[in-house]
C-alpha cells in the first residue's frame, strides 16, 4: 500500500488569518467612508442648485394663491389667467418676453418669474392647471381649484 502523508503547503502554516481579515475590514470601512463623503457632497451640490430656483417659484405660487382668494371669478382666456377681484379690478397673469407678469386693469406690469420658455394654462370644470417650463429645463405644475358657489 501506498503511504500517503499530508504535507503542509509552503505558503500556509498553522498561523491564524485574523490579521488579514482585520486589514480587509479596515480597508473596506475606509473605502465606504470615502464613498459616503463623495455622495454627500454630490447631494449637497444638487440640493443647493435646486434651492436657487425655489424662492422664485414659492413667491409665484404665493401670488397665485393670494389672487385666487381675493377674487370672485377666475377664468382662462388666450393662455392667460384672469382674476376678477371683489373691488372690480381685473388682474391678468401672462407670459411676455420670457417673463411671467401680472397686470392690473391693463396698466403697468409686475414681473413674477423670469427665464420662462413656456407658460400654459388650461381650464377644466373643477380646476385650472398652470404649466411652466424654464429656460434651464425645469418643469413646474400648479393646480388651482375653483371656488364652489
């Protein structure tokens, strides 16, 4: 019979591999921390660029809501939003030269938004939808619910 004996591998001994596992864990944690810091920086940059436009749009939404509350009638004509106020004034919100403007009784104007590529207003039985596309490609939609009489 053949006498087989198990011989130790030259590279493997009775030594423990705990040192290698610990080193691998430390390198993995280090790489994970670097990745998380990069992702957090990208998120902050994305959030910061988004917040530059936010005050303009929140102001626009606030003006639209205020006009709706102060008016007795709201309707759409020629892609313009018309508000007939309780005091008899006619407020018109429309697009003019890449700007959304507000006019009272067709006198003067107040800029509400700049750098607007497209402004579309559609009216349904229950609501009015406002769609805005900016020059930077952002799309904003607003829904106004009509007053129930």
